[in-house]
C-alpha cells in the first residue's frame, strides 16, 4: 500500500487479492486508487455487487465491449470460483 497526495494506493497482482483490495478501498477514509494487474477479460468487480451495479455492468458490456463473450465466461468463472470452498482455479 502506498500513499501520495492524500490518496491511498493498493496494487493487486493475484485474483485472491481482488476481494480484500475492494473491501479495503470501500472502507477507506480517503480516495483510493486500485491498481489491478489482472486478466483484461475479467473485470475487477467488488466482492458484494448489487443488482443495480450488475445491470450497469451488463449494459456497459453489451454496448461497447468487443470481447463480450470472453468477458462473460471469465467473469462467471471468477464468480463461481469465489463461491466454491477454497476458491476454484480457472
């Protein structure tokens, strides 16, 4: 974790770090920059996404993402993995 100009910076380099990084960012007392080195076809979704956020994500995906099928498959894989005991590896 780094701090610069009052911002908190969090770098994530593994899929297992995405959830904790989102939790830390959402609980922070200042603006946070998340630097996530992840698969470009798997968006770094917050761990507890709301239905409104899911609808907005889907709308954005279907109106401008050239690799929609890849993104959907990889996002589903990550979500199922998060629900499995011990996390499933894709």
